[in-house]
C-alpha cells in the first residue's frame, strides 16, 4: 500500500527521517501542498515564494533522479491530503515536525482522518522537550543554550536515499510554473538569482564554502563588509539541509566553532518561543507593551517608506535595506541596526517592520523573525526592561562597514573611510543621497520617554 510523504519546509532527500520511514513501508507518493488557505496560515512573502520555486524545481529533479516524482497540489492541507490519500489508496502520511501554529492546527485535523506520523530532524533537539529546573519551558536564550548544549551532538545525519520506491501509477500533479511564484515583469529578482542557488545542492555547496572558515566566525560575523557568516539561513529555513548535518560538518574539538554552534541554536530557541506563544508574530510577548505609544502609521508613512527604500540618510541603515531589497538577505548586525532604527528612532511598531522583512527576506521565518524583532523592540518574553538605543553611525564605524556602504549605496561610493559612515557631519552632501530624516539625539530622547511610559 502506498504511503504519502508530506513535504513542507524540509525540501531535501538527505537526513530526512520522514522519507526514510516512508521508503521502508511501501511505494512513496511525495507531495508538496501550496497552502494559502488553512485558517491562520501566514501567506508566504514574495521573496520566499521566489526561493520556493527554485527549491521545488531542484527537489523535483532530485526525486526524478531517484526514480520518484514530486506531486504538486494547491489548497488546504487538511483537505488536499485526505483527497490524495483516497486517490492513491494510502492511509499513512509521513512528515517532519513543524511548529508554526497553523501547521499544528492542520496536523490535528489531518490526524483525525489519516495516520499521520511526525518525525524529528529539522532542529538540533526536538523543540518543547527541554525544561528548566522548575519544569517549565525556557524563556531566556542563555539557559536554554546551556541545556541544549548538554544534549549535543545531535544524532549523526542519516544516509541519503538514492532509490525511492514508486507507486504503480502516479496521481496528477499541477505545474510549478502555473503557481506564478516568481515575478514576471518587472523582474525584481535578478539580484537574488545572482546571489543564491536554492535547493539541496546549493545548500551543501554553501556549507562547504563556509566550513573551513567557521573558526573565524566569532569576529568575522560582525563585520558587514566581509562574508563572515555561513549564509545558510534560507537553506535552513526551507529545510534543504538539516541542522544536524551542519553541526557535524562544523563542530571542532578546539572550541573555536562554539560561537557558530551557539548561533545555530537560536533557531531552536525561536521554536520554543512560538510553542509557548503561538501568536508571537503579531502579539507582544510582554503585555505591558500593548498600550505602547507607537506613532500612528498614517502620520509616520513617509518615514516608514524612507526606511523600506533605504533612504533614511543613515548610510548603514540604507545599505542594509538596499541589500535586503536586492538580494533578499541582510547581514545580521545590520538587521539589528536597521530594526532598532525603525522601532526606536522612528518609533514605528515592530510589527510593521516584521511584516516588511516577512515579505522581502528569502529566509523569512515565523519563529526567527518575530523573536528577533521582539528582542530588538524589547517587547519579547526574553526582554529585560533595560532600554538600549543603538547609535547607527557609531555601530557603522565600530564594525567597519565602509566597504559595505560603498557597495550598497552607490551615491556614497566615492567617499573615504572616515567620512562614509556619516557624511552629513563631515559637511558632505553627496548628490542624490537624502539628508537625515531624523536627528539622532532628538530620536533618542523621544524613544526614551516612550519606553519610560511602559516602565511606569
Ligand atoms: P549565521 O551567522 O551563519 O548563522 C547560522 C544559522 O543560525 C543561520 O542560518 C540561522 O538559521 C541561525 N541563526 C543565526 N542567528 C540567528 C538569530 N539571531 N535568530 C535565529 N536564528 C539565527 N533569521 C532567519 O532565519 N529568518 C528571519 O526571518 C530572521 N529575521 C530577523 C529579523 C531581525 C530584526 C534580526 C535582527 C535577525 C533576524 N534573523 C532571521 C536572524 C539572523 O539575522 C539570520 O539568521 C542571519 O543573519 C542569517 O545569516 P547566516 O545564515 O549567514 O547566519
């Protein structure tokens, strides 16, 4: 009897527990359901859709090479899967665990009519299992990491399957091109296509390119001008590579790769947060912030637009926002600076920034995005009441972002190191580059008084 392999954000054949379990039971029908309809489902953003197209095309090719196929269907997962099961005569569905609230709802509905078997493998350790001394799930990263580290290394990656048993006849599949996941005209994705190779092979190549320099990560990751981080985030988000494979390739006994492994654990941490707070993508982790005096977006519309387009007059912020727009990715340090600028300097609700990132990031991830936005905004469950306002110009100089700025803000390409972080203070007015939309000191004062209302 055929079994269904339900693929979601786990678009790989290597180290895929659900695939291996399915192969052991009978002919396998792999299906990807394009689901914009499950209630509460967050529609994928435009950049994610672009990535998904490439990832599904690559996976379909790999499945074909293994004697299988990828069946594409659209609709609510809890309707599509039972219908497909009837068509092919299957009762059992294998899938990997995911923790977005809409998936957990869909799983409950599917499990009522089919035999749904969920496997681990998308995280270093099954999210939700680790408990603190008092028996409750962790709220703060550092103790979470200490506990997680104790359970490491993760299981060795499972072997890749190169022969997948096929059913005697294949159910119909929709055509990927009909899903219109990629832009037609204007094609805003050419910068993304130059920078990335979606799919499992692209992920493995990226890991190899990074692996030997992982020992330098601790310092290099903070420098926007160098490629000091792994850039695996979209591959990990779409599950084109397993975190366990990454761990085993990177981990070294000498301790120099610890900072990288610790950063990888933030992915796991974000899942424990959304398990505790399923609405973390749109609701403050700390309810005290529900009456926070954010500016009305109608009044702040011009500032919000300047931020999105990379025209704030703060070179590091603008470079980051333009890198995001062009390549679908932004350097982590710059994400923190740009997010802080929106929330603190412009006093715009973090949810608007989260939404923009959701639409423009190729690694947009419900857990990671909301946890990081709420961390920056100070609204998250892990936040302390200490208000920190990043000084964008100081950060830019401290982390040596000059080359990064010259690359992403062509108006500033001719400026020397000492000037490019802060041309305005040096009396430079490069043509085409906007004046600062807000003064740093005034913005800082305004943010401090707004945050003081929460403290009270
Ligand atoms: P590396 O530094 O090489 O890290 C390796 C992997 O660890 C990453 O690929 C990622 O999977 C994970 N990781 C690293 N840092 C974090 C972190 N702070 N939180 C969660 N996971 C992390 N990351 C996303 O994957 N999706 C998002 O939607 C996202 N939104 C963010 C929004 C804001 C405002 C900020 C400040 C950060 C956000 N991040 C997000 C986290 C981080 O910026 C990216 O994961 C990282 O820049 C990806 O680049 P990399 O693969 O080279 O990371």
